C-alpha cells in the first residue's frame, strides 16, 4: 500500500487517510500498534498474481461495462484493451457487494478474475432501472463510509 494523502487530521491525533493498494499480499503478523508507531502494522508476504489477461475476454468486459454505464448514465472512464485495460481497474466500480469484491480481489489467476467479472456483468446488466445500486457504486471514488475497520 502507499499513502496517497491525509485529507483530515483530528485533535485526538487520529487522521483520515487515502491509500492505494499496490500489490497482493498475505498478512502474516499484525500488531494493533506497530512498534514505535501510533498506528497498526504487520509483516506481509507478497503473493504472485497472474497479470496477463486474455485481450478477447477483456474486450467483452469493456464492451459490457460501457453498455451498462451508458444505460445507467454513469460518467466514468473505462480504459480500452489497447490502453492496457485490466480487470482490477474496474473491480470497485461494477456493483459488487463487499463480499463479491473481496472474492474478486482474491482471485490470483487472470482467467478466473476475467470470468468472475464477465459473469457478474452479464448477470447485473439492468433490464430497467438500477435495482442493485450499480450507479452509486460505480460513482464511488474509493470512499468506504459504511465500512467499519476490522477489530484485530
């Protein structure tokens, strides 16, 4: 993870932070307060992730995603296959539930991620309206206001 910014600091010493996940890892050890720090920390082990995705499947994913966004009047860019589209780039913006998003993010094989995402898009393509709240999820910019931090 990398720290993207600290938009707000509180008098108590706490802060709101924006982070970006950079690599897939397994958390081997966790401390509620890292040694010598005021925040949690732990030891991680980086996991191999297959990055090379099938361009033909990605073409289907991009096409279906754009069709859904257009139908729901969602103004969000989706990279083309030529622009090196990757499934990870839209996983947060396609209407997954929190559990589905976690499951998607844990798939390390490229073909499994692609098929998971493609099946999801085929199932959620709205016939009318937006019963699954895809529009709201697609417009998120990384905010997780409804999430409670884990209690380790």
